[in-house]
C-alpha cells in the first residue's frame, strides 16, 4: 500500500471515527423519537379502525333496538298471533331491515323465532343460547334494569357474521319483569363492511376466520383500545416497510373466532431513514473534503517527491541501468535520501557489472558457462516456438583429454582448452550463436536460425580450425588434438532436456564410432 493511500486512509479513518460516533448518537436519538411517533400514529390509526368497526355494530344494534322495542312484536311473542306473523315475520322483512338473520330466544334459551333473509337462507346459526350467554344476559338484564347489548362475531361455515342481542321488552323499554326473551340479529361481515372500514381508516384491512387453537403472531402491545369486539390484545409484527397489526375478534362468549389484520405503511420511519441518510452523506462529505485538503498538502510537500524518487528507482531497477541517478532536488530530508540513493546506485552498478560478468563467463576460457548456456537454451527454444526458425545444438568433447593431461601436464591441458574455445568463438560469429564451456573438456555450440546443413558446416569449421592449431596428442589418430561432436536439431515439442539428451546421445555415438567425427 502506497504512502499516499495510507495518508488518505488514516485521515479518513480519524474523521470517520469522529463522524461515525456523531452519526451513531444522532441516529439513536432520531430513531427513538421516530419510533415513539410511529407507535403512537399506528395506534391512533388502528383505533380509528376499531371505532369504524364498532360503528358497524352500532348500526346493527340500532336496527336491533327497533325490533326489541316494537310493541306488536313484543305482544306477539307473549301471545302468538298467526296473522301478525304472516304479515311481518317473513324473510323479506329481514332483508328490508338490512339483516342476514333475525331470531328470538325465550328466557330459557330455546329458539322461538328464526328468520333468515332469502340470500342467507343457507346460513347455519345457533338454535339456542349457550348457558354462559343466557346467564350473562339474564344477570345483566336483572341487575341493571335495562337492555343489555352484547355484540360479537359468529361463524357460519366460512362466513363471518356480526351478531348483537337485546332483551325483547317492547315499547320504549318496559320494566324488567316485562322481558319475554332476547332478540338476536346478524349481518354479514363481508367485503362491503371491510371496504367501508378501510375507507374510513385509510388502511389496508382484511378479516379472516381463525380456529380456537391458532395463535396470532407479533408482539403484544400494552395499549387500551376499547372495542365492542373484545379486549384484544393488539399484536404488531414489524417488517422493513410496514407494520402488520392483528386484533382478535371475539364472539359474545369472548372466544376469538376471527382476526382483523391491518397493514400500516412505515412512512414515518422511512422519512427518518431518508433524513439520516442525508445527514450521513453530509457528514461523510465534509469529512472527505477535510481529508482531501490535508492529503493535498501532504501530497505536495512529501508524497509527490517520494513517489517521484520511487518511480525513478523502479525505472532504474526495471532497466537494470545501475549507472543512472535520481533527479529529486531540494534542501530537506528527501533530498538527502536522493543523494544517498545515487551513491548506492553507483556502488551497486559497479558490483552488478562485475558479478554479471562472473556469473555468465567461464573463468578459464572466457566463454559462456553452463548457467549462461542453460538460460540461452531455454530462451532459444521459446523463440523457436514463436517464430518457427530452426535451432541446432552441437556438443563437443575433447578426445582422450585425461590422457592428454597425464602426458603433457595440466598447464598444457588448460592451453589446449583455451585453443578450442578460440576456435569455437571464431565460428560463433552471429548474435544468435553461443559458444559455451559446460565443464571440464565438454563444450557446446548453440546455433539459432541455423538448419542442419548450417550446423554441419559450423562443425567442420571447428574441426579445421583446431587442426590448424596443430596441438600434438599422441593418443589421437594423426598425432594431433581432436574433438568428437554430437549434433541435434530442435523438433516440435522439444524441451531443453530432450534436445540436450539427443545431442548428448549423438556425441556418445561419435565417441563409440572412433572419435574425431560428427554424429547426428
């Protein structure tokens, strides 16, 4: 990681640390305030839903009140009148009242009147009051000396109905002793009611039946939301963009039979998040601007000059031009660094030059050594793969060289090796040719862009040049020093090892065939 990046990151880290702490505190305060506002708004909106639903029950109860205080109906229930029943107790009368079902229960809880509107004739409704309902109605009626108005939800198959009950008292409400039964009316809790409540509350609503064993999901909220449908509790399930509110709807026995679900959009929290995002970007922008200003000052004074020094050193290293110098100027610590770098570059240049020469050259013959030969052979093979130019390798070995040393001495042996190296250097005249001493009395001639005929010609030149030297060697035929040679031409797929092995095999055949010759 560069110095410039480090400076930027450190400055940004410091400002982001301070800005991040400020943003965290701000976010905590803002979110807390907006959560309280969101909770209050959600409860207020849902309270309107419950009030709107209660209004539907009150409308149903107003119709019920007319039936429960109808004097003729009251008298008919005391003393049944067939003519009254034929005129007034028809399914059409129930439909005209806007009801789905009308029933009258006697004081003992048995069914006395059972009328359903024509559209709701298939509804399955209770044929008698439950003991708990009968007791609650009777006790409330006798204790309060007034009409009791319990309302709730009932199920008929998959249908949900709103149900209200009143004591049948006649007139404007008679004495308690005059009650003869209890009037029950229902109306469908269908799409029309849900649509009306949703329109008045402005929320997406749905009502669905539930089993007695179903548990509503969401966190229970401790909030007083009085409703004719029961005491709740309200449950809230939080999602990223909305709150799902659920309220149990109970029958007159207090058993949940349906659930009212509302989807409340979290517009308040979305606005708070948008505000926080804007503030966050503002803080980050200021931090970035301050960091940029500080970075520019440091960059001009320090980083740019150090970068230039680094680039010049990288360029020198890449070109291996150790004789070059860096050009950073000034009168400070960076200038002294540049001067020191120039001094070291001079030392390195002289040492590298000497080392490279030593590492690539055989000290006795001044030809390329095995290391240099291996590198050049790999390079030559890669070049041949790209260009398709021919490549030949010629391996040479001085014949009976051990006998030569034993007879004439090692000093003469070194002289003979130098003479052979001169012959090889004369032949390897082109830039792509390389003469190398591989070790002892073994030599190699690498011939790029040379076919097999050209390689044979070079081998003949080496033999002729060595004979011209006239170095005596009693062990060789003719009494002069000779060499054996193996020749191999590179083929498709050859590696350095495979090419060398074929040339070495050819050299072995030359020795086995009598020496002083070329074998392929």
